C-alpha cells in the first residue's frame, strides 16, 4: 500500500489511515495463507457474502465498467477489497473532506467505511483481481455526490 494526501503529496501510513476510519491490513495472497484472516474479518464485521472480481485489459466493456467507479460516490455498506493480483487506486475523502490517495497492491486489504465518499480507478496496467466482502447479497449500490 502506498498512500498520500492529494493536496500536499505527504505520505500517509496505516496508522493515519486508521485514524481516518479506513481499515488496512497486509496478508499473503495464497488462499491457504489468507483464508483464516478473511474469515476472521467476515465474522468480526458481519460480512456474509464474498466473491472474487477480476478486471484485465481483455475484460469486455472494461472502460464502461471502470466509468461506474471513477466518479465520487459512497455506499450504505463498507467497501472491502483484498487484492490478490494487480493494483488499483482508491481516492478516499478524509474526516476533514480532503482527498487521500491509496494505491492497493497484492496482499493489501482495505475497508472503505460505509457512507465515506471515494472513487476507484485502475492503474495504467488495467488489471486487478480481488476478493470482495459484503454484508448482504445485494452488494454495493453507489450514491453519487
């Protein structure tokens, strides 16, 4: 994970992310190694649904899919991603409404809290595969700002 403030470019560590309400953990990416940690998080936070999403340059309609996430929005539920391969960019509003940029890479588990405005983009590689966790089967519904 690499994180910094967009306005001043100063770095942000995991402790500061936590202070801003964003949960972050680092885990190995082999399922046998991370499964217990993901199950623990599911139990502790009440996540009942899990899937794996993969986006690559070969994904049909990739630009249209990505366009849904690039505008600032929030969800009624936490947005949870555990990156297995590739990378992505979360821009997340701080408690003071400033932008934090968090680049997630393999092994990064991030929880953007419910009702926190954010946006998501792929990096220039345009590839990510990650585990997503949900509190219900409906998944996330975006509320655009």
